[in-house]
């Protein structure tokens, strides 16, 4: 799945498109709207020339309100957590990896010492794909909600959340063992990260038993000639479950408030805002989205999600860049070999199909011997076939080059190792000369302090580093510095690039004396909002590439995009 997504990203060709927003006025009232249709169809504006032409034509039109509607909508509470959803939210909200999430969940399940109660388990079993909640727990939740928030926050009827078809439902959903053991009651007994996870589980469970949130909506359509603009606004009327748990990334109020208008009213076009965009490639998987994809395709089970991702990383089949998975050269090669030689097993439908067959055995619809034979006989034949061509497969991983070994003059070949591709002498083991691929070396404007040769960035076992180009004659190496001073008080270190099994991070050069570390790449730019000494590079679905201040959370979106466009 990760390799297939990488292929999609590599093959992706961005397509230009334009959107047009407009401001309309009626006396002193201003309405902001978006162009939604041209001649009754979705706008297809793929160049500045077409955008300019459309804007010029729009300015000639007379606009009237063709529809003005007020309404309401209900936003239903989310279900309590199952394993996959907990891992996704812990990643997106808390920054926890899957293994870390399950480790802290295990600790909360096993229990902590609480005052006179002794060892108390704080949550139910954390490996589950069932939304079922015990009646006693529902009753207790309603009592807590009524006491803390009022009867109006109790839904008119108990909410039942339906599990997906493949769910085994051997346990309840993940919930606190007592709703009355709220976050204030347990905080002093938990570590910082334990508390964060418990707070997430506790608030989600209580929210799942609360009344829906209610919103007032206003929709207005503005027509002029063949152009249709639309404005939409929603504001909260009753907060319901969002009083405790808001899983929306957009807030409760959307767009600017729309004044009271009437159908048939004329509006004057005040200003147009054409904006250029480019389509984006499908995003690479992160820990949360990969678990979601595994769950949807029926691959793995609640107890295996974290282990699957840990194995991918520990065997160096994948690496992380900006907390997203990319296949390594080793991962791509292993995937290619397995998919080509075992197509029946290495496809995304195999696990789900096997689960269906096991369910049918349990129900007495299928015979278990027949099911095993259907799998085992073709598998054995594939194994025998592959055993005969093992040497040929190994040869496929070696790529010939025109480069000559500088020690024995034999041809050099590209091989695969635990750290990726490298050049090796074809006369191995008689000649053991190796060196990095030219494409894997990044030249930098710096001279070696020992021999004066050019320094370069290379990839090693422990990540990227700066090395002398005269290696192995000169073995000078350095860490990659960001040029940003460590923000820790009285520390004269600087932030350097390091690598862990979770990917690249940045920490103080004076470690272990100073343990300051950060995941995002720091940039030597002072925050214009609070004056913090540096900002970091961020990339999100909502804001794209931008600079972000870790101190005051200020974002420099336009500047980062301008820098990228200039580059």
C-alpha cells in the first residue's frame, strides 16, 4: 500500500485551476460568495487567461438574489473509541505514534495507584473493534452528564453506534471504567502522557452519550447572466456534545455571517478575488491514516496495527519524512519481489477474504480442511517455483553501471543494503571496494577543515551526515547544522539534524547536557508576532507549506508559499 501510494505521488502531474470569490453589497451590507457554476456546470478555469476573461465578463453582469434559505442541521456525536480510531486521534491530536499510544493505553488498562483505592484500572480493554457499551456504563454516563451539564445534554433516546461488518466485537469499546472518575480526579496520579490519553478516551466516551449539536444555517445564491455565486454560513445554536469533545478541525462557525436578505433583491458587485491553485498528489500515509486504511480494507486486527507499523520501520522498509511514510529502496525491492512472485497473498484483499472464510468455518458453511487446501496447495507450488529462481531474483537486485572500480578496475554495480543503494565492486569478495551513489550525495559549499577538499552530505546507518569527499583517505565528518541556536536558556549549542527510528528530528548539539528536541525543521527566522528566535517548517492539509512559531502558534502561510514558488 505504501509503495503503491508512492508510485501515485511520483507519477502525479499537478493541474492548474482557478477559483473566483466575490464581494457583493446592498447598501451597507456586504456578502462574500464563491463562484459555483457557469452555465449550470462546475467552473473549469485552468489558466489565468480564462480567469481574466471570466472576471471581465462577470463585471458586466447585473446580480440578483435567486435563493435565500435559512435552515438547521444536527451534528451527531462520535462513537466511543475503538483501537483504530484511538490510534488515529492520538496521532493527530497528541502526536503519539501507534506503539506509544498502545503502550500508554496498556498502562491505563492495567491500572495505577489511586489514593485509598489501591491499583485501579482506568479504562476497559484497548484492543477492540466493537462499539458496544455496557448498560451500566451508559447509565453512569447519563448521571454524570446530567449532574455536570444539565438534562438538556442527554439525547432523547440512547445512541447506538453500529460496528462495521468485519468487526469481531469480543469486547466493549474503549471507555473509562467509571465516568465519575473524571480528568480532575485522576490527573495527579498520572504522568503527563498518560493523562493526555486518558483525557482523550474519557471525553470521547462521555461525548458519545450526549445530545447532538444543533446549528443554524443560511444559504444564499446570487445569479448574474450565466454565473451563479453561493454563500453559506452556519453558527451553533446548541453546543451539545461539542461542549466536551469537538472533533471538527474547522470550529463551529463557518464563513462570515450573512445579513437578512430577500429573494429578488439586486446586489452590486464590489470586488472579485481570482486565485490560482494546483491540484495536489494523494498524501503519503502517516501513522493515523495508514491504520485507517488497514481497517477499511480489513487488513490486520486491533491487536496488530501497531506491530505492523513497527515492523515496517524496524526492518527499514519505510522511512518517515514530516511524519509520513516513504518506502526505502529496500522496501521497494522487497515489495516488488513479493508481489510479482506471490500475487495471491500480497494483495490488499487477501486478509479480508481469509477472515470471511474463517467466519464461514465458524458458522458451519465451509469445511476447514477445504479452506486450508485452497490456500496451501497453490502456496506450496509458488514456493517451489520461487526456490528454483532464487539466484535469478538476487541478480535482479544488482544493477550494472559504466563506472569502474578505482582499486581493481572491475565494473561497479549497484547493490542494496540495510541503508539503501550503494556502489560495490563486481569482483567482490576479492575486492571489497564500496562507495555511495552519486545521486545520493549532496554537494555543499564547504571545505574540509583537515584536507581542504569539498564536503558533502551523505546517507549513513544513522541518517544523513556531512563527510569529506576524499573519504576514505580523509575521514572527517560533521553533523548537519540548521544554523539555529538552541532556545534553552544559558545554552550555547545549536540545533542539528538527527535520525531515529521515527524519522528525522532536530536537537541540541550539546546533548546529553541539553535535551531540547523538536520534530519539525527549524528555520532561522524571527517570529514577527512574538519575536521568538526561530520558526519551523510545517505542512498541513489545511494550510499547505508554511512557517510556524512553536512559541505563539503564529503562521506565515503566504511567505512560505512565495519562497516555494520562487525556488
